[in-house]
């Protein structure tokens, strides 16, 4: 069977009355970006509803797969679009019924008549269409309480839409509607997931990575570039700032107590992140920390590290355990890259006994041996910008 359109649903936006227009416009831009891959489509907006019109027998499935990456969309329905004529609607309803998984055995019709000029009331239309499906199929029974399949019929002026069950989208808010953040992106499992979840709330991502060449390899840096690329189908373009961190790590290693080296290193990360965030208009920092996972993720540790910045620090994974985080990382496709065994700057110079309950006072004392401002400025000046855009190569597999 050939479908004529895909109806797009966007739930949460409806709640944001005042900003609705802005949200819709951003959502439309983000959808259009994905649709560029499909020349036989156009996006239309009618009666506060968005739908993708399919031309030349374009299949809906590959399009839905792509649109599943767009935050803000909650559901998709491949639909028949026919003229608002009872016979046409009947045929389309039967087509939809016949084109369902064989496990579906019960159904009901749910009609909506937005166009009151259409002569048949919804209730009666339900009966007529239900009867028509029963008369022309073998396997279906009607079940109005708990059907396997709901066939929706919407009569809207010139056209009517007929479609089956909803396919779920990601939800969230359209990227570009909530400002910009700076994600501290390591090569691990957690921070890409943190970036994904923040992006889901509509923010645009910049990312920052600390690299200790030659202690960490080019390949370790490339892994982070790859991870950023893997996030872009969801987040859009990511500006990745790669910071040379070798000098700072060496200085810490030479001048500070080894039990405080992780704490001090992270305080430097935050100072530099704040400077880069300011430079690029990011209003918050994001990390992949959760609580209690490792020595540097105790409350005392967060408190001592956090003291160097006034910037809001978002930790979207704070309440999750590793199993939950790993599950998301597999779903979004970053897991396989995250587990590649390349050194991170946090693992070189790792002390035997990192302090699990560091204090601000002791950290400040240890840092007094370092020229903090100079070190930070040099790192910021040496930062390299890599613009990661959505890769389209693999997406052309559909053709
Ligand atoms: P991840 O899996 O994200 O690496 P982790 O469980 O290894 O996290 P930590 O090593 O304690 O935890 O790092 C905590 C957070 O600090 C990371 O999630 C990330 O946001 C940030 N971070 C750590 N190393 C780097 C780095 N080299 N560059 C940028 N950010 C980093
Ligand atoms: Mg890590």
C-alpha cells in the first residue's frame, strides 16, 4: 500500500503557549534539515498540524527513522490522504486495516469531524467504517475497550486523513529553543549521554575536551571527535573545543600533593571551561558526573571542585546508575565508541590514593604553588576549534 503523508505530533510544545510560535518555527527548521535527504517530500502545515507529504511512492519508514532523531516530535503516523468523500474514506480505512502486523486481531475506529459540513457524524462514521472493515477482512474483531489497532479518521475540509497506531518519537524540546551550553566531553560512556539528555531539553551544544598530548594519543582525541559526530544527528552541529592540558597536568604533578591532583586538575578544567563558555555565549556547563561513582564524584569532591566557578553546572546523570546510563548510550549509538580503550587525561598521572573528601581550603593551599591565571590563559589561547557537523554519508544508504 502507498502512503500519502506522515502526520507529526508534538506534544509538550502545546503547553508552552507564549513561546509556541518560536518552538514551532525551530521545530520546522529542524525537520526540514532532515527532509533534505528525501527529495520526494515536502513539509506542510495545516490546522495547527504538521505533516510530511510523500510524493512518487516515497516510503515513510526511512523518513520516520530520521525524524526519530528530532527532539520535540512525540509521534508519527503514516497516513492515507484522500478527498473527503465517504467511498474514498472507506477504501483508505480498509487499506490501513489490511496493512498491519499479523498479530493485530482487534480494532476500533476513532473518527473526528473537524469539518461540520461533512454530512455524517463521527459516531455514525465509526459504525459505517467499522462495518466496512469487518465485511472485507477475515481476521479482525471490534474491541472498543482495548483494541490492538486504532484506526483514526480525521475529516478536515477538502482532505481526510486515515492512519493506524502511533509510532513513538523522542519527545523533548526542539534544539535551538533553550540557549547554548558547554559540555565537558571525555572519551567515556557518561558525558556523551549527558550531552544527549541536555540537548533533549532544546539546548544547542558546544563541547570541550582536555587533551594531554603526547601522554594521550591522537587516537584518543579522534575518539572524542567521533563521539561528538555521533551526537550531531540529535543535537545538530557541535563546536568542539580541544584544550591543550599537558602543561597544567605536569605542573600539578610537580607542585601539588598527589592525593589532591585529581581535585586540582578538575578545578582547572572548570576554570578553563568557564572562560571558553563565556567566549562563546554558553550559559551553563554540563558534565557526565553521577553521584558516588568514583572518588571525584562524592558530594565533598563536587563541592570543592565547583567552588572555582559561578557558572551553573548541570549534571543530567546525577541520579542514574551505570546500568541506566549504559542503556541510553547503547540506544543513541555512542557506546561502541566510548568503550574503545584509549587513554583519557584523567587516567594518566592518576594518584594511588585520591582524596575522596577534599576541602576547598586544602585545594587552595595546594594551588598556591601554581600560576593559575597564566596557566588558564595559555590553555585557552592554545585551544583548537573543531566544528562537527552531521555526517550525511551513511544516511544515503537508503538510496
Ligand atoms: P565519562 O564516562 O564521561 O568519562 P567518568 O565516569 O569517566 O565519565 P570522570 O572521569 O570522573 O567520570 O569524569 C567526570 C566528568 O568530567 C565527565 O563525565 C566529563 O564531563 C568530565 N571530563 C572528564 N575528563 C574529561 C576530559 N578529558 N575532557 C573533558 N571533560 C572531561
Ligand atoms: Mg572518563
